[in-house]
């Protein structure tokens, strides 16, 4: 024998059923809003952390630029100094050759 399931189908939507469903919908929207508020608080905290990290990264980049410029100046000074030493070495060698021939 087949079981027959009785179905309750109302032909019209009553006000009490409508209010009951609207209340549950409103509660679910309230829960979603509360979740979004918690997420917004966390994101606000993350934003401040990201701003601090970004400023620190900018500071590091600026100090790297300064170091790079300083090193470039030192390298230029070193290279010119080495050229002078090489020129002096060549001149001394020429003078030594001349004095050896005399």
C-alpha cells in the first residue's frame, strides 16, 4: 500500500504567515549585517597595518637610494684614484727606464 503524504497548501497567503517569513528574513539580514560590521572592523585594522608597512617600505627604498648614490660617488672616487695611481706608475717606469739608459 502506498503512503499518501498530506500536503498543506493554502490557496492564499495569510498575513500571519507573511509576517512570520518576513521576520525570519529580517533576522537573517541582521545577522549578515553584524558579520559585515565585524569584517569592516578587521579590514580597518588591516588597512592601518598596510599603511604602516607601505610607509616602512618607502623608507627602506629611500635609504637604499641614498646608499646607492653614496656608493656611486665612492666608486667614482676610487676609479679616478686608481687611474691616477696607474698613470703615476707608468711615469715612474718611464723615468726608471730613462735613468737606466743614461
